[in-house]
C-alpha cells in the first residue's frame, strides 16, 4: 500500500536517540531539546523557539501567553484541523470561522474583515497543506484592529512568504512534528516568536507554571507541555536533513502537477508571493462524484487517500454557533482529496497513482 504520508527516518535519527537513551537523558531536560530549539529558531529566522508536546499545545500556549480568554473572539479559517478551534475553547474564548479562497484553500482576508467585531482579539492564519497565507493582507488587518496573530504553520516547515519563513511573520508561529509532518519527532510541537515577553510567559506556562528562579514555587496554573529529549534527538537529526526532505517533497509535487496537467484536476494555486513546502498534494475535482470515483479506484489499487478537513463550523461542537454562510470551505471539502505525498515516494509510484486517477476520470 502507498500511504498518504510517512516519515523519512535514517540511521542518523537512530544514532541521536540511542545517544540520548545511552546517557540516561530521556526527559525534557536533555541537551537535544535545547539544541533543537536553537537550530529551529535559526531555521525559521526567529529570536526564540520553544519546544512543546504537540502542535495543539503550541497553539494553546500561544493564546494563554497572549492573555486571550473569556469575552474574546479569535478568527479561525473554516477549512483546517479542528485543534485550531479547540484551543480557542480551551482558553474560554469564542472561535469565529471565516471562509477560505477557492483557488488557494487559505484564509480569505476579506472574510476576516467581515468577521471582525469589537470582541475580536486574535486571528489564526493557517498555512494549509504547506501553502503560505496572504500574510501582508492579514497583518494589515491585525495592525488596524490591534489583533494578536497566531500563525499555524503546523504543516508548513520550510514554506516562505515573500522570502521569509512562515512562523516568523506573526506574533507567534506554531509548528507540529507529528509523524506525518514534513519534519517529525513522532509527536511534538514548537512555538517561534521574536517577543521576549511572550517567550518568557510560554516558558512559565509550559512547565506547570513553576518559577524559573524558585524551584517548586508555582506562579500560575500551568501545563505540562514539554518535549522529551528523545523527541528532541529525532528533531535535531530531521532538521539536519531538512533541505533534502523538502527537495523530495518539491519533486513529488512537481511530478503530480506535470502528470495531471492535461486533466480537469486542479491543485492549490501557487501565488507569486508564496514558496510552498507541499505537505500534502491536494487535487480538486470538478464534482464530488468524480472525487468519489477516484477514491474508490485508488483504494482498489492499494493507494491510501484522505478527504479534506471537514469544515469546522459544521462539526457538532460548533454547529449551532455559526450563522455566517461559508460556502467555499464546504465546496472544497466535497470535491477535494489528499494524495500520497511522502518524501519517499518514487517517480514510478507517482506515475502509478496518476494513471489510476486518469482511468477513474475517463
């Protein structure tokens, strides 16, 4: 079977993890976590990088550090992973869903403006499938209205907006290192920021609210959201090979687009300001019937697929809160599909997948 995603693990990851285990440093206090943070900050171009237990905990800590809470609203794209809405709930604020653009699948700046109220405190642009959002427009809105900007770059390691790494453009950037991500530690996350005060608050809340100057004295109600040294060891090895992994992702994406160029299939539009990292290759079909036929044919050929994220506003926890019409995200969900996108895919694998897609459409 060809999976939708798989990690690229080598002997280097095994070597570093074995070193961490052999020296007995398997908790979050080991050197590999600190090295991973330092090198990831340099990779993104941020002053600070703070490792966490997951991408979700990274988003949660960011909102906590910003003081977002009851009475606040946070604008979230409707087409994304549900953690983006859930973390807003965690802090007692209200997620407000905004539609995406039909060509890029990304948060629509015009929809953000339409969703603004006097209670809006933050906006969360998501660089979906490794494609950068239109950050100039979003940052302009944020500046006009005093909004905190949380970049969800969970799927976008290595992606850039006008030459700057995503995750370095907003007040904070949040990354995931789940097993299917471009760079992985199995599970884990990272927060990047240039704000010294925000970074210090994240450090405080990340370790159960314990004072950094007085052991076992807890200044706030915090969380246990740290990364282990074993995960950090994998992260260091992955980061050393980041360009190799990204090159493989770009090759796979280019082959899909080339082989399906003369079909009705359409991929995310690559805007002139975007340098995508192609976490997922996400074709859009002319109808849900076409999409379903392709899914069935690929399953029969032992090729795994997955649907687009189900629009957040129509998930049961949020269904009754949203009165705004969000047609684009629903349409994309109905016609979209994620194809195998791992860096280990060979050209022959991509050719086989594209032949099945063609056959189903014809």
